[in-house]
């Protein structure tokens, strides 16, 4: 009733049709009359149960929308079936329990061969929202005109429910609306935005300030005596000039190498402090501070007159800074280049795994390293490709019905029944592997067929256009052809291949990743660069790495590092940590690379000699 | 003993029957063979025609069943128990001689001296 009302809410043109159709579906006029004389309490009960179910799509759980819609359908079936048979309506919670399973058993009771038709029928059903087509399971009574008749009277709050239904039920299976996966992805991306953008830059800014301070210190050492007590300074000749030059060049080298090595925007925010970096910053700070201390005590206070000594002091500071930079280079950059550990990275959802060689890193740095490579090496995570269809897995328990033959002592019966069922289920031959095998073979065949169609369509489409050579334009006045730029050319040849492409993407469950706009943009790109149809198709035939599907946004990706050890400890054998995202995780296991014992053997090139095999003699 | 390709091989043969001697778990015949279509025929010291890839007896152990039965070194084995030995590999020859189920091997062997004997006996008449 509600469903019909919703159907007519959106499309007011179809008011009369389901009504008439239901009358002809075998009800007498009495049934029709009885609908109009419904007690309003039970109507509200049915609506209440419907509201419970309708709340579910809003929470964006992983349950698919189509499943929920079959439950919805089950509810309406139940409610209508109860009404048509004039039965007293059971209270709402019980009906909820029943309706939970009605849609489910409906799906699984049909055989596998008719599942294709059932799927197509499901899709039609959800698109048309016409529950008269659902009437093969139970008798449905509809009075879609009814909500319009008494819209004012008893359904003040019901109108809200109606409104809720029309706006929240998104058809997960029509082509142009937002599917459930899009919704979850959009919500995920909202969560991905890092809360504080400036937190990323706190560390580098601090180290930048410190570095600047350290660089300006020698200059300050030189300038301060000149400014303060210039008159009483001893003049300093050629040695000072030399020291000035060396000081200048060393400062230049320090500046350039610091800029080249250290001042890069960080690509990751680590959960804990980066120990080596903190160590080095502390070292630099202590160093410069102690130099200032000595300077203050020995030079500024007694107004030291030996300028050459002061210059030498500044040069020694710069030397020491250069050595600290060398230490930083080794600790931060070089130490983790030589491979020492082998990391095995496994994705929890589909088992894709890789092995990587890394050097001595801390856990958090190793995590960043792994994630860098994850984005380019692992194929993109497609949640639609994961599970076995339910019909295969759920066949086990649905075969047996247990009848109790007369005895009414129920204490032993339930446990006895369940045990008997379990024993029977264990003994019966489990053929679900068979189903799985045939299902997979069927899927492969379907994919290959669609792929063949797609390849042919694309090849044909590409033959329609060709690149215009420069001299052709001038010398062919009698065949004026329309000259197009790449975008128009792409749109022109997209039409014949669109259908094949869409079917192929649908079969391989890739359609959330490629919108029509992106396909046309890619086609334009390929045409511009003279690519062949095969080059155009490589993007769609194999699921590429996650990097291919990234959108450029400044917000980062949120990953959680889960580990039993503190994340700043170094890698060692047997360490396991995992990197978690919302719906999948990467589990990383650390093993050390084996120690290689390399021996030597020298072969004289003249020692390669051969003979024919002599007659072998066998004694019998 | 020369062999013309395409023509049937004709030779004067002697029948030799060797009883296999049981030595523990093995049955031994007491001689060694060489040759075969997978071997190098030019190394064969006993053959007249150095392209002859037949099976030759290269050694006969003293007092063994083969010597007792009359096998001599340099004999070419043509048949073993009815199986042809002129176009076999070395391993096939070994297998046919060392079948565990057979206690007796009946060989057809040929040697150059046989032909001379026959010719001489024919010439005398």
C-alpha cells in the first residue's frame, strides 16, 4: 500500500493503473471493499514497521540497498497478504521478524538457472516500484488511490514517512543514479580530510627555524665585534681573508645541501615523533647553544681583541655544522637504503600480496614506505568482487525440515532437533563447490564474451577517424570534411562503443570507477597521442593500481597503523603490524633477509673439453 | 655381416641357449654387451663394418653360463628369445636380456668365422 503510494507520489500519472491491475488479478469486489474499510490502527502498525526498515538505508551500512528493498517488498507482501485473507493482524514486532526472512527465502528458493531472470526481474521491480508485479508469491491488494483520498485525514505524520521513503530509497541498480558504493565512497572521502592541515607543516617549520638560526650564527659571530667595538679590534690581514672566503663557501654548501636534502614537503604525518630527526635537531640546538655560550663568555664580555681568533671560532662552528649534516645524511637517508629486511604485505580482503626489500627503518617509516608502494603496485580494491554469492554458501541449511511426531514434551525436542539437523547436514553431500566451480566458469565466459565485443567495437570505432595531415587540408577542396578537435572527435566515436563498454564494465564490476566523462576524456587523450585501440583499452581490461583512480585533492588518505610494539622501534624479525583503513587492512610481516655466504670458484676457460660418449658396456 | 639398407639382412647364425644363473636376487648371464642404435658405432672393435649398430658381446666372464653355452667375445647378437636385436637401443637390449621372468635366453648370434666355416664346407663339396 505504502509502496504503491510511493510509486504514485513520484509519478502521478500512474495512479489508475495498479489499482485496475490488482482488481483483475483475481480479487473479488469484496476484497476491494475490505481494503477501504481498514482499521486505522493496523494501518499505522504496518506503516510503523515500514518506517523501521526505511531507517536502515540512511546509515550507509554495508548491506546492499537491493537486499533491503527485497525485505521491504517482503514486508509489503506480508502486510497485504494478511489483509487480503481477513486475518487478524499480528502485532508489529512479530511482523518485523517474519518480514526479515521472507525476502531472503524468496531469493534462495529459486534454482540457479532462473536466477538471471530473477535478477532482471528484481531490477525491474525496483525501478518501477510497482508491487503488482510481485504478486506471484502472495495475493496483493493495492489501493494506491487511497493515500491521495485521505491524505489530510489520518496521515499527517504518514506524509513525513512518505516523504522519507521517496527521498531515501536510491535504486542501487539503475544506471545513472548514485549507487551505494558511490555513497559510501563519498562519505569515506569526507572522513579522509585531515582535521588540521597545518599539523603537517609543524615539524618542518621548526627544523627550518633551527637551521636558519644555525646558519646565521657564524655571521653573527663575525659581525657583532665589528659592530660593537670596532675601534679596538686588531687588524687582520691575509689569513682573515682566506678564512672569510672559506667561511662563505662552506655556508653556501651548507645552505644548498640543506635545501636539497631536508626541506621537502613531507608526504606523511607519522603518529609519533621521528626519532632520528628529533635527535639531530636537539644536537644542532645544543651545539649552537654551547657555541653561543662560549662566545658570550669569552668574547663578548671581555671584548676580545683578537679578531682572527674570532673568525677561526666561526669557521670551526661551520665545520662542525657540516659534519652534523653529514651525520644527518647518513642517519636519515643512507641507512635505510641498503636492504636488510623483507616485508610481506597482504591485503586482508582479497589476499593480494607482495614482497618488498627495505633497510633498517622504524615501524612508522616502514609503514610509510609500504604505503608508497601500495598505491602503485596493488590493484585497486574493488568491494564488489569479494564474496561468493549467498546462494552458494547458504544452500547448506535450507534443505531440511524437522517434524515432531506427536510427543509434546518440548524440553528435549529442540536440542534433539538441532543436533539431528546438524548431523544430517554434515552427512549430506556438500555440492556447493560444484556450484562455485560452475558459477566461476560461467562468469569467466561472460566476461570473455563481453570483452570480445568491446574490443571489436573499439577497433571499429577507431577506424572512423584519422589524423588530418597538414598538407591534406590544403589540397582537398573538393571533399570538404569537417575538421574536429580531439574532444569532438572523441565524442563522435564514443557513441558506437558506449554500449559495449558499459556492459563490460558492468560485468567486471568496474563501473563505479569509470564515469562516462572520464571515458571520453581518456579517449580524447588516446586520440591526441596516436594510440591504438589496444592502448586505449588497457585501462579498462585490467584493474590498475590504486594510483590510477586517485583524484587530485589536497586532503590526505587516512590510514591507521596498528602494532603491538611502539611504532618508533626498529624493524626486526617476526614483527607484524597492520595498516588499517575503513574497510580493509594491509598486514605486514617482517623477516630478515638471509645472510649470504658467497664462495668463489675459478674455471679455466681452457678446461672446457668434450668427448663423444664411448660405447657403454653393460654386463648382463 | 654387412647391411645394405632396404635389403633384408642375411647372416649365418648359431643358436645358443643360456641358462641364467641365480646369484642372490639377480639372474646373471655372464657376459657384457655393447652397441646399439644410440651408441657410437665407430668405436666398436668387433664389427667389420663400422656403421653397424648392432649389439655385440664385448666380454664373457670365465666359467659363466654364457661361456658354458658357447658364446664368444665379438659375437653379434641377432635375436633374443625371438626379439630382434639388430635395431635396438642399448637399454632395450639390456632389458630384453635381463627379463626376470625368463630363466633361459635363446640367442641367435653371428660371427665372421661362421661364414668362413660355411663357405669352406660348401667349397669342399
